[in-house]
């Protein structure tokens, strides 16, 4: 299960970074920093939240809210 969790988390992270690059015109380095230092990613990295079972766009809505307001939502 741990390998499945890591795979799902990293696949979602890849998609989230791509969305940040497309929408905010960030560099890959900027997008990775935003994602990996976010509360959204902390929640995504916690198996107990189940966030990794959600769609990328659902998770992205939390990340966008966090970028805009400074709070995950």
C-alpha cells in the first residue's frame, strides 16, 4: 500500500505542478516550491486525510485557494 500511496501522491504532484505552470506562468522550480511548501501538499502527503484519492482538479482548487488567501480552505 505504501508504494501505491507514493505513486498516487507523486502522480498528483506532477499534475498540480503542470497546472501551476500553465495557469500562473511559473517556472517549474517556482511551481515545485509552491507545491512542496504548501499546506495542501502536507495534507496530500498524509495518508489519513485520504486527499490522494481525490481528483487533481479538486486538490488544485485547495491549492489555488491557499495561494490566493494563504489558507488551504
